[in-house]
């Protein structure tokens, strides 16, 4: 399936790449993976994940966006299938596990 970004999506990506626009999730104050922010996208928050994926796409050349969207769609489809058949075993920590060893601080 061919995915072509809309004119609106292309403008958002162009403005993001140029630094003219900042997307963020107002509910969780998430600004994307390439900005100083308050952690990772919040599980099950469409706003956080929209910011995350737009941030991932902003640096992709326009002629490669359709290919990247197809790759992302494939990843999501495989994760959903793995969860459905019980083979998805990734369980993230509720919070980062930080260990400070003496002499390495």
C-alpha cells in the first residue's frame, strides 16, 4: 500500500525540520525524543505517540517518507500480531533502573 503524505503533513514536517514549529503533548508535556523533555512517550497516549512519530519523520527526505511510513506500519503490524499470538515478551520497567557503582560516578 502506497502512503503519500498530504500537503498538510508535508508542511508540518518541513516546519518541524526547520525549527519553526514545536509539537508537544500538552497533557504529558512530551516534546519528542530529540528534545530535552520529561521522559518517553506515555503509554496509550495518542498525543505523545503522534509527537514521537512526527519527530522521527521530520529528518527524512521527502522522497523517502512514503517508504518510512510503510516501514513503521509494518513494525506496528508485527507488534500487534506478536501481542495477539502471545509471543511479545517485552516488558519495560515502570521507571528506569539506575545503578550507581562506587568509583564509576
